C-alpha cells in the first residue's frame, strides 16, 4: 500500500469515526461506542502496523533486495534470471523448455515455408503451383503462430519474475501484520462452526 493510499484510508476512518461518535448520529438511549479512546487506539494500531513493519523491514534488510522492475529488466535481457533471483529455480527449465520448443518449431516451419516459397517462385504457372502456394501459406501461418507463442512465453517469464520479486516477502509481512494487531482487552464469548464434507 503506497503512502498516499495509507493517508487516504486514515482520513476515511477518522472521518467515519468522527461521524459515528458525533451526538447527532447517536440516539439518546444507546451510546455510539462504549469507549471511543480504546476504539480509536485499536483502529490506529490496525492501520499503522503495516507502515511500522515496512519501515522496520527496510532498516533490517537494507538494500539487499532489488526493486521488482530491475529484476524484470534483467530478465528481459537474460531470461530466467528473475526466477533464479527469486528462488524459483524450478521454473527455469520450464521457461527454457518453452522458449526452445517454440524457437525450434519457428525455425522448422520457416525452413518449410522458404522451401515451398522458392518452389512456387520457380514455376508459378506449373501443374503443382497451387499445391506449392497452399503449402507456402500454411507453413507461413504456422511459423507466425510459433513466433507469437515464443514471444508470449518470453513475456510470461518477465512478468513472472516481476510478480515474484514484488511478492517475495508478502507472506512474512502479512503474518507480522496479523500477529501484531491486538484484539480487545476483555475476552468475549465466541461461537465457531466447522463443516466437513
């Protein structure tokens, strides 16, 4: 969450809390909140725990992790770098397998396309000209499809590297944020239901 959106959320919750606790919104027989100071502390703690965790993580970690866009740029030059950097080494053979397969099929279809193109160009009025023209067009279409698949696999590797770098410490931050938010001081009875199928 960016700094601007955190400020907007804080302002929203402060405005909502102010309207809920104002005397005009509260009925005479029931109070808006039993203890507004405690409620405000709980809301403030829940809102700013993420900012505290991010700042403490930056001071502890320093600049050891690269920015996600840098990982994506290096992955654009060297496919598979982002997967190795993010610790997802098992994805590298899959990425190179896809790139190799689509690259091989592109070259194979291009060779067939060139062969039938040259045969058609040698005798465009011959008895086999329509066959050569049809095969030329078919292999050209297949070659273009394989080029598209190659580019999509290449882009998928870059996007995967960016997303993995961006979400590298997501689980750690989420667990810290959840564990550091405190609940009400007095225990309240609760009921839970679990269904098993």
